[in-house]
C-alpha cells in the first residue's frame, strides 16, 4: 500500500498516496487510536468515528471527516502495517508534526 499518514496538533490525516486526489481523512488522535485497536482486535466496523466500508469489486473506503478510497489489496497491506505496530506513534498526541509513507 502507498499510504501517507501524518499527524500534527492532535489531528491525524490519512490519504492514499497513489491517488491523493481521492481524498483525505482527518480524525483525532483518539479516534485513530480506536481505529488501530479495532483493526488489531479484528473488530469491524470499529467504533471510532471512522467507518470502513467494502464496496463493489475491489473498493474499500474509510469515511470520517473526509473519505479515502483504496483497493482491497492496498487496505490489506495497511492492516498488516497496523498489526506490525507501524502506525501506533500517530495514535498519541504528538508534540511535533510526524508523517509516514508506507509503500507495499
């Protein structure tokens, strides 16, 4: 997956780097932490204010304050990264701006 996750001032932003014009999801660090916990516990839909929906064909969308669309393969790669704790640092309120680009 080519995802870009960034955080600053208590807000986490997530976009699909392969198609950033497809949207940016902005959420609080607390809601992002809830999403990560739900994904790690394999609870879907997570109760985080972020809805994960699987559309027709290969489409996966994350909806919250904005929408990010990706493919099932890219979503699965993102979830593998979550399970490997790659995004945990974004769930804590950062003192400075942080970002991560995942290319899988």
